[in-house]
C-alpha cells in the first residue's frame, strides 16, 4: 500500500514552454502533498505544500506564479512549471501524507527529471 | 545553522562492517524522525522511522534517537555493496506544519 505515482518520469522541453507534472496517491487519500526539487549532488528542497481544496503554501524564494500547484482532489496534485528556463532543469519529487496521519512517513513518487533546453 | 545537518561524506566502509550515519537537528520540538535511502537518479525510499528516545531495530538497521542532544543516527550492520547510496535524515515537527525537512545526505560506499 501507500503508492504514490508521478508522471511523467522524465521530460525534455524547450525554454519558454510550460510543463505539467502529476502526482497521484493510488491507494490512499492524501489531503496534503509536498513538492520537492533536487539539484545534482544536493538534498531535497521543499518547494511547496499542497492542500486539497485550498491554495498551496510556498517556501521562501519559490515563485508561486512560476510553479503553479493545483490539488483538486484527495488523490491528485499537479505542479506546472511555467515559462521554463534551463535553470529549472532539476529532479522534481512529490510526496503524499495519509489523510489524518500527521506523524506517518511521507511516501514519495518516483520523481520527474526535467530538462529544459 | 541548518535545520538538519549531516556529514556529506563520502563514508566508505568495507563489506560486512558497521556503517554509522549521524544527524543533528535544530528544532527542539521536532517529533518525528526518518531515515531515507536514495540511489542515484531515484527518489528516496523510507528505511526507518523513530519517534521516541532510544533504539529501534529493523533487520540490519538500527535507528537511535536522543532528543536531549537533538541527535539521531542510523547504524547499518553487516554492510553490503547494495547499501551504497545516499542516506537522508529527515525531521518533522508540528511547528513546521508537518513539513519534512531533509539534511544534505551522507553518501555511503560499501567496498567489496
């Protein structure tokens, strides 16, 4: 159980275009999903917290107009990288927390490797 | 001071030895502590979770938590080459709204 599916696993796009990444909890309801970004040889940096039915909470330094997050249901959150630039190339990973289980471990998706050319 | 700190390594141990990974955290009211393993190019996978002071053992892995010292560690007994990966310490607290804050990770290399 506790499977988180992330799609696509990799994407290459041209500079200036937008890319949407989906994160789904397959066998549980997730009121909260987290989006992380990881650059090579660095740790996971939290970008934003996505709450079902409400606006996402962004970490300091993360542009909310550039990284659009939608959490329309208890099993789906999407991250859209708008007007992507080469510096946005990174490994994006989502995670989800069981509804009502605050202290439970986060379950991670397999990540999306974004390359902007 | 970083919220969660780990030695970046690399930590190199021979096969069969004990690997010891350490982590300190700054938020004194942290409640939940996790160790994740991340292979190159992959997302993290949960190894251990620990919530109270003391030791918690699961197979070859033992997590140790000392809240007074704000210290959590992971011991890997009988290390195998397949254990070679980056180990991430993560901490969660109510003060952070349940966010999981990661350390920079320790790269472990187990030599055959």
